[in-house]
C-alpha cells in the first residue's frame, strides 16, 4: 500500500470514528445537557433533529461535490463536525447550539460520501469488509464518548471534557488532509474495483435501501437517545445508563469486526435479512422481560447484529451503482437520514403522554419494517446477471 493510500485509509477510518462520537454525543450526555440548558428532555432531543435536518438537506449535494473535490469536502465536513461536538457542550445558549447541530449534520454528509469513496480506492479486493471495519470504528467512537462521559462524571470532572479529548481525532485529520492527494476520476476506478450487483430495477432497489436506512437511522436514533434515559429511570443511576450505552457501543464494535470476516464468506443480502430479523426478536424479548438484566442482554444482542447493517445497506447500494459510488451512497443517505428527523419528532410527541418506554415500542415497530424491506431487497437483487 502506498503512503498516500495509507493516509486516505486513516482519514476514512478516523472520519468513521469521529462520526460515531458525534452521533452518540446527545445520548451520552442527555441528562447533563438537560441541566446545562435547563430545558426538558424533549427539547434536548431536537438537537438530534436539527443535526438530521442539516444532513438530509445537504447529503446529496455533498455526494455530487465529493466526486469533484473529495479532499475539500472532507476538510469542511470535519470542521463542521467539530463545531457540533464543541458547540453543543460548551455554549449554553439553546438556539445557538441548534445551529451548531444543523451545521454538524452538514458535516456528517461528508462521511456518507467520502468513506465509501476512499475505501473503494484503497481496498478494492475487500470493499465490504473495509466498510465493516469502518463501522467498527464508528462503534468505537460511540463507545468512547459513552464510556468517557461515564468516567468523567464518576471522577467529578465536567461532562464536556469527553468531547474536548475526543476532538483531538478531528484535529489530527485537519493536520493530515493538506498532505494527502486524490487522483483520477471516480468512474474509472469504480468499474474496476467494486464487484457489481444486479437488479432489474436499480432505482426501486435504491429507494428500498433508502427506506431500510431510514429504519436503521430511526432505530439508532431512538436507542442512542433514550436507552440510557430509560435505564436511569429503571435503575435510579445515571452512571448505569451511561455504562449500558457504552457496552452497547462496544458490542457494535465486536459485531462489526466479526462480520468483517464473515462478509468474505456470506453475501451482504443474506446478512441484511438475518440481522434485521435477529434485532427485531431481541428487542421484542427485552420489552417483554422489562428488567435491567434483560435489557443488558437484549441491547447487547441488538448492538452485535445492528452495527453492521449500515455497512451492508451502503455496500449493496454502491455495488448496484458501482460507477457512481459517492452519488449512490449520498442518495441512499438522503432518504435514510430522514429517519433522524422523523424519530425525534415522533418520540418527542409520544414521551410526554406515554413515558420514555414508548420510544422503545416505537423502535421495535420500525425494526419490523426494516425486516420486511430487507426481504424485498433480497428478492429483487442477484449476484450474477
């Protein structure tokens, strides 16, 4: 591997890690943010909605821009993600922080477009596995912010220290970007490097994959936002809520690393169906048991099988449109990110009337939808012409 390819790989994987930190930021610090802003829970959740709105409105445009100037997209995206990371925890002015969250969503669009593009160039023979490795780093980012937040609260440090420390990853990226080059056109590379997938109706399958990603984003959003809060209510301990979220994210990492190897032997379509079914069953069983121990087991199972689904959905879509990887991934993400807008809106209406647990019931319903969509995608695609 050339020196420049090593830099591209580092930037892609670091961006996955930073994105994981950002996406778990609100869920990991929810109680602290309620105190900081002196706003109710349903108001703090709107940070996630503002983040999702920024991502949805920008992701397709960013995807097309990434074909022409991926390094500039990466630089600006990293800056905006760090604006969100630092702004929300350091600026105790609610509406300013909403703007920071919106800008962070625009920054998240860079991950949607850049990471598949870079990894298809650097790892042409193991594209799906490299995406799974990226998802493992995404999970590590979520684990890092959750565990570090729990730790700093335990030792009586300000909760925002976790964000300040993890922001060093973004700073390292900004330092490296000017010394990294991107050469050749995307279309020339993708035809050679990504194994195609076939369907009679690519557009319909891409839309279905977008709906599957909508469900995935809704699930992650609801669990990331309300899992720790519900466990706090159940156990009476803020630290137990943070640590369960950390365990959940750690298991996501383990699952992604496991499937990185399995994807060399199993096709993505099969994994999509099986994993969707497993997480639905685990969530339903957890709700039926409704105990702290039961949730520790069910959320661990969900994390193991859920984390890789983002990778799978993007891999299937970009293999269908292998000549336009950044545009295909951006198209799917445009539909999918609407789940991050819809979920805070829906749950903020449910929770005042039915309590935090209603967000978990919402989650299992969305999981059923995702399973149905996964079966349809499997039936409509094939590995050979």
